[in-house]
């Protein structure tokens, strides 16, 4: 009887939630021409029948989630329900959290630090990538479930947590007392000078601190002599709209429209303009984009292109021109509901067509070359003009001014297995190498030029594979030796110099970036022609 009552209450709660979603007006449910109430009642009856009578025991929560997802499936591909745990991770990733500032994996039953936030609490006390946390506040953490780790390490800023660390090269573990703080996950991945006058900034998302981080990066590079900027938005899938506006504002003089949105309800209609207060010196600007450049990144790229402020280089971007409003739900999850479309200053809708396609088809066409090439044909897309009269295209991402395809190099099956292994063999050896040879290299540039996978290093790597019982054969290892060298180099560089080192390794082999560096004369011509002197 109790079970039937609980089942009834669950169904009733589901019905009430949907009714609330539809809306109330003056205390009564809005009249629905298709008798929506009866349909909701039927959903409840079906759920109750399945819960009580289906041949196998079912999880009602999973059924309800499928019902919610089914309801949203017929809308656009970016309107989604986000369950509580995933929403917490997403919120922390963009808005920050109270914690110790690390990312981690469980490797061989131990919490293994994969990265340390550059200015976070763990960095301040000396925690390093590769460290293994074996105790938290004196209690063993060996064998802990990955979902339980944040519950122990996160907390109110100002509170303390003691972690016991194992590290390669130490005789015994050591304790570290870490004071939790508000941790903002950094969006400026790295910023450094290429040669004497070219600044390079890699931005990986638009979080709550992006504009502030970018301002610091620009100021740093300007002090180091930057006269040109290569702004890398490849694989940046977006984030907060207001941060995109603030970023674009740094490159545009005052009172220029950056983006506008249009929706069904009045509050969804917005127009955002630049100011003079945030604008930096008018240096030649190149923005690098690719097929994973989306949303907020496309706002910035589109505004810069429409105002003829900089050269857009790379591949046609993803094509996400829909604005989601985050509606928090009573269970701790959220509904990301599309409430508007956004347009670049020239009037371009960047959103790719999505109607009459499944969500899987929509996602696949962004990465399948044959489907993608048919989609982005210029003759099939609406034409617009920039402020200076140049032709640009809407209806499917930002089309670059100069098209440079990404390298077709693919990661071999052997390396994919190494990189995806739960035993993280490459990171494990990089940790050993950094502990043993950290004084061998004076800087990242020297390391990148001179590091080779010589026989001694390869033999040490094989010893690591044997220690973690990773199966391999000598012939395969030799076949993919050059590729292995690259991935070992990038991970060792990360261990020694953080994101700066790892990014420099990737950039040293980056065809798009190398070709982009030769286009600054064209970027300068664009500036002069359209009045940016």
C-alpha cells in the first residue's frame, strides 16, 4: 500500500511540474485547445502502470528523465534538460566553486592530480600534477569513488582540508594543509610572445572571469612589446554572452553594435554596444577559428569581422546562433531553454539549419567533412556586407576571411589506446621524467627544440608500461615512435611548465598557426583600409 501511495505521489508530482511549466494565470490553468491536461494525466497513468506492473523492475527517475528529454527533442538541438550532478559540474566550470583548485582522475585506486589551477590554493602550497592523494583529513582515500572526491575536497572558502600526498621521488608521503578558496576555472589557457612583436592568446571558454583574465593577458603582452595579436578561439565552444560582449569590446572603439538578440518575448530582445573605456591599442588582429568554435566565440569573431577590425582565419565555425536561458529546477538540475536567436552587427544569423534533423544528425554534420562541405557552400547561404562593404555569409557559422584547413593528421589506434587508458601511461612516465630530469632543461623553448625520444628514454617508458601491466609489443612501439615522442613531449612540458609548456609544444607543430603568422601584413592592410590607424 505504501509503495502504491509513493508511486501515486511521484506521478502526481510529475503532472504538477508539467502543469507549472505550462503556466498559471490568476490561479487557474490556462485553457489549452488540445486538452493538454488530459494528455498529462495519460502520461501519469502510463508511468504508474509501468512502475507497478512491468515485467522487470524499472527506475522511475530514469523514465521521467526520458519523458522530459522526449518532450524537448522536438525543439531545437540546444534546448536540454541538465540533471543535478551535471549541472553542478557545468556551473562550477563557468562560475567557479569553493575548493582546492585541481582536476583529477582515479588511477589504480588513487586520486591522481591531473592539473593544478595556476593561482589556486593547491598551487600555493606546492601540489603538482602527478601527485597522488592517499588520505583526506587523515582518512584513507585509496579506493574512493570518483563522485565522492568533490564532496571531501570542495567546501566553503576559508575552511581547511589536509591531504596526504605521494609523489614520484619521495621516500614517504607528506601532508599538505590547503585553505579552500573560491576557484575560478581559468579561461585564458596561455598567453605568450611569439618572436619580438607578436602576442599569442589561447582562450578556451567564456566564463565569469574571462574579460578580466583577457585584460591581464593583453596588458602583460603589451608590456612585453606586443604590436600584433593572434587570438586563438579554436575549440572554444562558448559560454556567457555578457563575457563575449566584454571581450569584443576590447577590440572595438565605442558605440559599435557587437550583437543583438531576437526572441518571442520582449525581454529576449537585446542590443549590445562597445564602449571606449575597454578598448586597447589598434594593433593588427588575427582570430583563429575552427569547426569547434561556437556560440560566444562566434559572437566575438562575427563582430570583429563585421566591423573589419581583424582578419578571421581558419575553418568555418560550428554555427550555434541560439541563446539559452538557464532555468534552475527544484531538483537541483536546470533547463537550458532557447529564448532567442543572436545576430552579428551586419544582421547575420550564425545558426546552422537544424529543422527536420535528429540531434545526432545535427551534431554529425559539424564534423563529417562531406556533410559539412555541402552545408557551408557559399552559393547556398545568404550574403551580407561588413561595415566597409566586404561580403560575408550567414546561415551556418562564421566563414573565415582566409580559409586554412586543419591538418588531417589523425591519432593512431595505438596512441588513442595509450591516451585513453585508465592507467594514464603517458602522464605516469611524464611525472617520472619531470622528477628525474627537471634540472636538465633551462626553459620550454630549449626543451621543445632538443627533446628526442632516444633509446634511453624509450626504455624508461617501457619500464613504466611494464610496471602498470600495460600490454604492448616492441614492433608497434617502434612503428609509432615519432607520434609517441610528440605526446610524451607535450605531457612532459605540461609537468615542467604547465599550460604554457604544453601549448607551445602543440603550437610548434600547428600548420594553421604557422600559416596564420604569415598573414599579419594582410591584417594590417585591412586595418588601414577601414580606418583603424
